């Protein structure tokens, strides 16, 4: 098995799934509760037919996991070794924007570890790829860290908008429409954050 196949075999177990590797065609079958839900082969992750609702949700988690692993395994295999006094040997560069860098190391027993840093700052280590990417996006300037809200902040904003709509009789029609639109957006953002949190729990 190559690094990708070993990593996918290891990580699907975090999603309460089992995996069977077939050497004859280098494929991986992913099983959930005894039923095959996905077939990974030739750079594709395809679901089996006639999945239940629960099995379909599990397949979406596996497909997202497949995409992440494909990305970081390819970047790792093509990455240059990192020379940084704050890092042990074995790290390879994945992404770089200016002085911001993200690297990874691979261990046969434990899998991947990710690290992110900016210039001379102390590096931050992660076992979850999504967490490392989010940190890299912020320190590299790809996204504005001041515009990112955590779950508690989103819930507080939603509560403020909701109570203003319910109890403020001084709102004109334009202000009310604006707040209704903001409330809908917060609904969507909170739902997405909850879904992402569930997927992270499956991947960790």
C-alpha cells in the first residue's frame, strides 16, 4: 500500500467504518455497520447503490475525508523537506504564501501531523487537516481572522437579531428587511458550523 491507501485505511476507522484493501487492483472498500458504502479506486470515491439515509450521510463524510487525504498526500509527496530549527526532521512543505508556511510529517504508525507558522513565530501543531488549513488561511491573509465568528459569537448575534426583530417597534420596513435577511444568513452559518463540527469529530 502507498501512503494514501494507508492513510485512508487508518482514518475511516475514526468515522466508525471499516476498510478492506485489495492488492490485486489497489482498491479500498469502506464498510459501515457491515454494509459496503464506498469503493475507492483509481483516484475516485464512489458510493454503492441503494444506501439508506444514515449510510448516505456516512458516505458524504467518507467522500470529504477522501478529498482531504488526496490533497495532503499529494502535496506531501511533492513537497520539499523543511529546514526549521523549531521542527524535527521529516517535515515537508505543503503550502507557502509569503512568510506563512504549512508543512506535514508522516509516521507509519500514527499517520500525519501538520504544522503552521509565520516567519519567526513558534509553529502550531495539528493532527486535523481542516484545523491546520484554517490556521494557515488566517495567518497568510487568505481570510480575515477578524471576520471569523466562532459558534458562541454566532449564537449571540442570532439572539440579538431575533430579540430586536421581536421587541423593537421602532424599526422601519427597510431595517426590518435587513435584519430578517441577516437572521436567515445566521441560520445557515450556524447550521453549517454544526455540520462541520460533526464531520471534524468523525475525522479526528
